[in-house]
């Protein structure tokens, strides 16, 4: 990407990285680290016309989340976040990632 002076990178973090969750602190820490990495690498690669963004969806319906997340916690998250879609599956997250990849020259780093 650097040699071509163009690129789009979209990382998938988690809503828990922003809010923190008490179910799995190591998962939360890893996803929060990914947000920090995304911001740093976006600043570093910006001069090469490479944008780096992260999406942080709410609960995604996976086997792991069904085992680990209490139903009342998922319901509370859904009520508190306007864009959380319960039963969201990774394949339906892809259009959002594709949108970020196609927005020319836009970086959402704050």
C-alpha cells in the first residue's frame, strides 16, 4: 500500500472496547488496544493516502456470544446504543466495512 500510495484498512473492534464490559476483561483490553493501534497507524499511514478506520459493533450473534453474554446485558446494550443491531452477523457487517473502504480520502480518526 505504501509503495502504491493508496489503501484502505478497516479493523473490527467492539463496543465493549469503548464502554468496557465485565464479562471478559481480556477481550475488552484487546479490542481497546486495537482502537489505539488503529488511531496510531492511521496517523502514520495518512501521509501515504492510506486511511485506517475501525468499526465497533454491538453484540454479534455468534456461538461464543450466546454462551458468554447474559441476555439482559445484550438487551441493555441494545437499548443504550442507537446503531446496535441484535442478531447482527459478520456477513452483514461487511457492507459497512466496504463503505469505509470506498470513501475517498476520508479518515474518521479523532
